[in-house]
């Protein structure tokens, strides 16, 4: 009977520890559920992985601060039976609604750059000038390079008939560069802008339709060399002519539709590629959240 008070004290301590353990388990469940809900809402906004991870880290820091504050409140109100439950509710409320937090985060992310704030300019007004300026820049660079070669090696670059296969290959590569490679690079740039600014993919698809229409109007004509020797400023030396055409017949309309369909298909494939990269980032985020929860 001498040890009865000691046993009673141990039982009381154990009884007090049970609510604390329940509170800790409740905290853990609320934390995991809240963080998963926030992650889901952030993904719905299309935010990039790096930005999502930073927001989740800030969520953890904010939660740690609130838990420290709650622990201090519990120490001062340990004799109140409903204090722990009330603090849990206050903690959950002060963390904020995940949907509202995600919407606010997306708005702030869009506003951080000019392109993100003005998607109409970025994906409706800018795409066609972007492709045109790319064509002009590449053509100007090629002409400047040719003039540089002429300056060092002379204007007479040899007999136009001496290498007909080389002439054909160079012109084919030049046509592929202008009609295919440059638009693809521009589309990749626009997809990257859409992804980095967490914008809906409908904007990128709109830009791709406009670029595909422009590419369908592009035409290029090869001029085979006819001179037996080099003649300065003569068309008979061979070359190529590029431009943008308009539809004047049914055959040209059919050709335009074929080129438009090909260009549009390539653009949509590039969007699929960007979306696949986005899903890979989301799976990486799942792994990070799982490890932190464990």
C-alpha cells in the first residue's frame, strides 16, 4: 500500500499522455491531408515543379511556426480539457484553404513576368512576328556570311555546274531550315513560356495554329544554274527564292491545307512533349511529398 500514490501518479501521467498522443496523431493526419490537397490544387493551376516545391517548403515552415505557437498556448492552458481540440481547429484554420492558396499562388506567379501577365500579346499577337523576324535574321546572317566568303575568296566561287549535287543539297537544307526548323524552335520557345508561366495550354495551341497558317503560306523556289561560268549578279548562277503566297486556285488551296495539317501536327506533338515533361515533374513531386510524409 505504500506504493499506491506512486502508481496513481503513473496512471494519471499515462492518462494525460493518451490525449497528447491522439493530438499528435491528429496533427500528422491533418498535415498530410492538407499538404496533399494543396499539392493537388497547385497542380490544377499548372504551376512548375520547382515553384510547387518552394511553396510546399514554405507551407512546412509556416506549419512549424504555428505548432510552436500552439505548444506555448497548450502549456499555459493545460488545465482546460477542450484547449487541445480548440488549438487543433485554430491551427487548421490558420493554415488557410488550399484551393484559395493555390489560386493566389498562381496569380502571383503569372504576374511576375510580362509574358505571363499578357497572354494575348504572347500567344496571339507575337507568334507571327516572331517567325518572320526569325526568317529575316537567319537570311540576313546567311547573306552576311556569303559576303564574307566573297571578300576573302573572291566573287568567283567556281563553275556553277561543277558540283550540282552540292548545290541541290545546300538548297534543300536551306529550305528545311526556313520552313521547318525555325518554326519548330519558335514553337518550343512559346511552349516553354507557357509552361514556365503556368498558363493554360490553350494559349500555346492558339499560337501553333497561327504559326501553322503562316508556314502553309511559305513557298520556296530553286533556280538551277544554267551559266557555263560564273557571271556576277546573274540568275543563271543558280539560287533560291522564298516568299509568302496567297491562294489563287483549288490546287493551291489543297496544297495549303496539306502544309497546314503537317505544320499543325508537328506543333501539337511539341505540346504533347511539353505536357509529358510536366507530368514527369508532377511524379517527382509525389516522391518528395511521400518521403517527407514518411
